[in-house]
């Protein structure tokens, strides 16, 4: 990518700091780590870290490089020495150790690295979010199956209750621009209600099979689940 292309990507208040030297640093890091576009993609994805103007763009790029090594399996020391090869080489030529004592750990705990790591781990969860849905529906199917033992039904119901329950004491604020629509909320509420009924039936020695008659009805704009409990 050219200097002009990078300037268009970064926040307006940081564009003046984007020059050929910085672009060369990004390209060299990309080649040195054999990231095949992974580094450049992350430099672009997490640039919102620079919005408040607290960090230099060059420091940001280095921090992203460090995080790429770290999340690809290197420990703190390995990631640090790979991200700062010139600094390591200079210290060795001066007869010093490759890095100051505790430097990798201190760098890792720094706010800039922690902010980037925090954002880099969000996409992984979102990328596999559909697997969470699959897991929920698998537990739901086991809970409703006539072939499943009462113990397994109860365990699936308890797991669904724990996963679908809204947080009480903790508020997570993530600016990821994703909101559940009303139909999804209604589905979760019905699953939670049914799971709760399963657990209570099991604990009270009731017949869980009585809770397994379920029908689906679809409307043009929403999906609802009607739960019918047969009388004993």
C-alpha cells in the first residue's frame, strides 16, 4: 500500500505522521514475520486505538507486530525480541543482554499492548459465534429428546439456563455494533423458560416427557415458539 492509501485509512488527526518511513516499517515487519497480510490487516482493524492521540503511530505499529507474534504462539520474550530486532541487535553489539531485565513483561503489560490484545481477541469470538448457536441448539435437542436420560436432560437444561441468563452484576460494554433482534430475544426467553421447567420437573421427581410437546409457528417477520405442557 502507498503512503496516500495508508493516510486515508488512519484517523484524520494522525494522517500527517504517515510517511514513507512508517510504510516501510509496516512492510518490513510484514515480510520479516511472514504474516502474509495478517499484520497489515490488524494495523488497519485496530487503528481506533489512536483516536485519543495518546500514542505515536510508529509505537502502535510495533505494538500490533508484537501482538501478532504473541497471539500466534510466541511467549512474551520471543514476541518482544522479534518485534524489536534492531534494539536487540544494538544491545548485543554494546555487550549487553538482548533486552533489559523484565522488559518483555513490562511491555506486555503496557496500556497500548493491552488495548490491542483486547480488541484482537474480540473478532475470534465473533468469527465462531455461530458455533455457540450450534452448541445451544444441540443441548436443546438433547434436552427435548425422548432417547436422552433424565440426568442428561437436567444437565443440558442447567447449562442452557446458565448461558442464556442475563448478567446481573456485570455490564459488558463492547462497541461492536451488533444488536440482537426481537425474535432472537424471544427465542432465548422461551429456551430459558423451558430449561427452567425441565430442571424443576427433574428435581421434583416429575415426568420430564410431559414437557417435550413443542410446536413452532412462523409469521412473516418473526418466529415464535409455543410451549404446551400436557396434563398428567
